[in-house]
C-alpha cells in the first residue's frame, strides 16, 4: 500500500531531494526542446543578466521532478490525472531541490480514490521554485 492509498487530508508526503542538478542535463534539455534562451547554456549571458555564474534549469524540467516524484509514490505515471504548477524562482546547476506535498482532498470515484495535493519544489537552502497542485488516482 502506498502512502497515498491511506492518506487523509493534511497528510504530508515524504520529501524527496534531487541532488546536484547537472549543468549537462540543463544543456541537453535545452537542445531537445530547441530552447533558444541562453540562460540554459551561455554562462556569459547568465552573468550579464545578473543571475550569477550557473546555468538556469528549465522550469518544465523542475516541474518534471515533481511529476517523477508523484509517479514514484504511486508506481505509475498514469495515476497522475492533473498537475498544474506556478514557477516562482530559479533552479540553477548544482542546486539540490527538495520535492514534497500535502494532501488537500480525498474522494472516491468510479476511477478509484482521487487524492488532491498541494505540491512544491524548493531549492535546498534557498527559496521555493515551484508551487502547484496535483490530482492523483490511487
């Protein structure tokens, strides 16, 4: 039984930390997405914009950490019925990112048990990068 199968409103999901966002992964995602924004691969441009000296992770890649976390908790990507996120801050190469959430609703449906959650991604030692909500069927 997963934590979501027995969760009640207010249940805190166990946090999960992504250790050391890799600069190489940021560049690869930029290439795959054909993302022309130089903050993902040009450190001179990152510095010129006053963002420091490390590449900026794509918001969608950080959101994917949340989706992967939920899939790991449920055992299936198909269990994620809805994921909506708001990007609040940057994640940089070499940052550690902690993913977590809180159950906000539990209802039974014809599909199964629907669990609503507030979800988030925080830069360890920094600020919240993403807030959002998810609906999961368990």
